[in-house]
């Protein structure tokens, strides 16, 4: 049974920070769980909007990420969310 993991962070519009921090963590998790469908989501709607406007990149928010996993056939009870928020 396929599982889905949503890697949720606030997000950032700074490309270098996104690469060094968020993408490195996402890659490490995805490499550790190769049989799990890992998706990125940003919880900041403003960050998602600015990235789309400035870079042309679409990033899921948490609701869209859940729906994408459901649409891919993963059952609701097999979807997990790992927050990457830092205090």
C-alpha cells in the first residue's frame, strides 16, 4: 500500500535559502523513504503567490498537497504531514 508524506514548511522567496535549507531536508527525507510519495507544500499563501509570480513555479499549499496525494490513489489514512517549521 502506497503512502504519502507532505513536507510542510512556511516557505521562502529566497532561492538560495530554499535550496540550502528546505530542499536539502526534503531530499534527505525522500532518500530515506524511497517507497513513499513525498510532496512539498508551503503554508504561506503569500510566499506561494510570490514564487508563482516571480519564478513561474507552482508550489502546493497543504490542502492542495493532500488533494494531489488523494488524486494519485493514496488513501487518506496513508497520508502523513511532517512539519518543517522552525521556532
